[in-house]
C-alpha cells in the first residue's frame, strides 16, 4: 500500500472517530440537561407511575427525620419530573420508608439515587456529568478517551494544562477539543495544523471559568427545550 494512501486512510479514520465521540458526548449532554429542568408533577402522579412500572430512576434526598425533601424521577432518558416541596399527601409527609414500600410494589423496580439533604454532588475537580448518565458507560468511556488523547498529544491551540482546566472546570472543553484539535472538523480529514503561540495554563484556567458559565447556560437552555418539546 502506498504511504500516501495509508496516511489518508488513517486521517479519515481519525476524523470519523472524532465525529463519533462528539456525537456520543453531545447525546450525554442532552440527557443530563433534560434532568436539570424536570416538569412538575404531584406526589400522587409519582406514586401512580411507580406502581405502574413506568419509572426508570428516582433521585431523592431526605432530611434528618427521614422525610423526603427532594424527589425527581425519569420515565425515559429525556422525560424527567419532580414533586415540589412540601412533599406530602393527605395522609402524612412522604418518608423514605414510604418511598421504599412503593418501590417494592412496583412491577419493575426503578433504580434509586439518594443523598442527605444539602450534600454536594460534586466531590472534586473532574466533572460529574459524563459519569452520571444512567446506563451511560459509553458516555463516560468517550469522555475518558478524549481526555487521555489530550494528555498524550501536543495540542495546537493550548497546552495540556490549559486544556485540562477547560475539560474539568470549564466542562465544555471536551467538545471544543474534539471540534478544533488538531484540525478543525469543518476542514475535513487531513494533516494537523500548527499555531505559533498556544494558550498557557494560566490563561486556560481563566477561559475555563468562562466556559463553566457557558456550560450552565447551555445545559439549562437544552433542558428547557427538551421539557417544552416533551410536554
């Protein structure tokens, strides 16, 4: 095989892999965003959905007395709902014990995610969203692969420290990396480009905070669009 042909095949393969990883991560972003803007439902509607086996996942928090103070659930990856506080019915406050009893009666028990009221979900610099998609190991794997590719390469637009902050604090960095490195996607397969000066780690950290703000706006906007589309 001619060296030029082999090079073109490898460049095309790398381009296709970048597109596939970008599509997977965008799908994960949409799924996570959908859970940020759940539609309001009543406690009775939640219990009815659980008993009908329509609920896939339940996220809840309890206070020190065992009362449920936050309750959200999904009926599909993009369909999220929540009960607004106070979470109670005519009988009594909805407690963790009552929730467990309802789940045990479900024909298809949903997965449960719980945390004490007020506990933070983010325990480090790395973003939670790639690893928080229910059954989304493919999202987590994609994120890790892109992160390792960044660490093992010599990016053209910014050094590795800058990209590190944009991947973690900025969160949107993984998408920018796939679109821009080492050659913008819109230019198609080909040789990686060069740039005389790259963004350093200090500047990258500053950009990361701006990207983090952009991430919040983007996920909120996508979540609202999904909620409006699905009713």
